C-alpha cells in the first residue's frame, strides 16, 4: 500500500478541540515532526481537516 509523509508545520495550541484531537490521532507530538501513514481515504480526510497546519512531503 502507498504511504504518505506528513509534516506538522503549525502548533495546535489555541485551535478548536476537534482539530487538536485530529493532530493527536495522526500521531504528532511536536511541531516539524514528520510521520508516515498509509494513504487511505480516512487519513486523507484527517489531513484535509487540518490542511493549514500540515504539509505533505514528497
């Protein structure tokens, strides 16, 4: 299965609780952390919800 690398570029501090929970559910702990997830529709939906806080890396 294809994977996708995602980098957290903005802090979730001060954001709504639903967005903070998505950041936590994706596995982010620090700003500038890069995680690798399977490229599924569920993960894509989570990324789209916080698209202004993350960056997709090639």
